[in-house]
C-alpha cells in the first residue's frame, strides 16, 4: 500500500500544484488501483480536490461538511465512504467488487480516500464506472490508473462519459 501512496503522491502533485488558493483551473479526480498479488487484494485510492469534494458532499447530503477540521470524524468518514461507493464501481472479470473503506487523509489540497477489495488473485478485465463529482462540474474528468503485475494501464473519463474497460 505504501508503494501506491508514493506513486499517487508524485502523479497527483503535478495536478494539484496547478491550483492557487481555493480556485483551480481543472476539475479532476484520480483513481489509482494496484493488484497486490502477495496479499491477493486490489488496493485503491481516490484523490479529489478538497474544496470541490466538500461542496459536492454538501450538495448531496444537505449537511455541514468539514473534511479538514471535522468536529465528528466518524460522520465525515461515513459521507466520504457513502459518496464514493455510489459514484465508483469496479467490476473485475465480470464480478462487481466489494470495496472496503479504509479511511481518508488530506494531502495538500486533496482528499485521498483509500479502499481495498480482498480475494483478488488475478485481473484480466477491469470495468470502471466513475462519475465522481460529475454533478459538481460539467468540466470534470476522471483519470483511472490500474497496475497489475507491474503492467500499468490508464484511461481518462470526461463528463458525461462514466464507463471504461481495461484488459490485461
């Protein structure tokens, strides 16, 4: 999992560094997946701009949202998990994966939410449904990176497109 975190940090630092203050010129989410063959798990993280994500959560759940300094961390975890589970679905070799929420953290101007799916020994065909933050901006795009046995493949979803399939 640490390897994924380092990769994500370097990949997204470039994207997030384009922002100045709370206004940024692009609307992007980055979903990174890596098959951990030793642990037989698919490790996944989603990176979203904090300000966009908080506004989207407020819009969807009609409640106060503060991911940076939460008064109730459990409530924020519940919102983050619920929203991402509704807007990101991964199907591996025809089987919809159960994504176990591990938590979120803030890095610079982004929220990084972590998930894993157990009992994955190999991946041949991965289908992704991703419409994270599509209701927030029509300019939203979703970058998806999948690494299996050192082989990395990527795709980009531009609003309104929300589905992609990657084969290994």
